[in-house]
């Protein structure tokens, strides 16, 4: 069972898609990520982009704790259906679900919203270089506010995130077989 850990929806359960294509982030890792961002004062009023969102657990956790808006991006049909069901169940009016690949979204996103926080839990087969390219496009297209926080979840076997210039890595935390890699945009 997946649930929101804390905030206005703390304890509420979330739908998760069935099948091998998604891998919900563990509660321990979601809590650690959200606690870290909240303790740093980054969440209050933040615009959040959740790439490879799956059922939306990461983005919904951040919205529950004070993010002003969240965009959930995923291209798996079952994941998108679960994310939409979760948004509806929680009546999360500040959360929008976008059915698209992360690469397509960052290449075509339009609007005036710039993101303060980007979280990404990509499929394990996605290489660090492919993920770095997606993050670079966010910066090139002006979709990040200066100093935006970046958090990437990776399997421990993939190693630490190699951040594209001029993004900088801040720290990496290990949780079992999972790494949370924290970075910052210029």
C-alpha cells in the first residue's frame, strides 16, 4: 500500500498501477526527500515538476506539504490513470497530470510557469546521460527558476548522478538499494 506520509493528505492511500512498468518510490525514500526539501524551506509556495511520475506519489507528497503547484509527467497509460485517480481522490486542484514522455514534455512545454523543484524517478534502464540531457533541456528552455532544487532517484548500482554543466551536485543519500541525488540549477 502506498500512502502520503505527511501534510494535509498525510495517511491517505494512493492508487498504484499494476504491472512491471512502474516502481513506486518507497515510503521511506519519499519521506526523506520531502523532509529534506521542507527542512530547507524549499517547499512553501514552490512550483514542482515530477518527471517519470508514475502514480504521482512524489509530487503529491510535495503538494501535501505546501508546494503551490505540481506537474506530474508520465507516458505509461496505467500510471497516468493512477495519477489522475489520486489527484481526483485527494481533490488536489493544484496538481496537473500530463500524459507525455519526460523528453517530449521538456522539449515542448510552454507557458509562464518556471519550476523551483524538479524531482525525477526515471526507469532504471534510462542512463545517467539520457537523464542529464533531459535536465539540460529544462535549463536551456528557461523552465527552471535560478537555484532550482533538483532531486533524482537512481538505483545504487547505477552510481551517483553526473549533473550536466552548469548544474551542480550537492549531496547523495543512500537508502538501501536507492540513491537520492540532490543538485541545484544555476
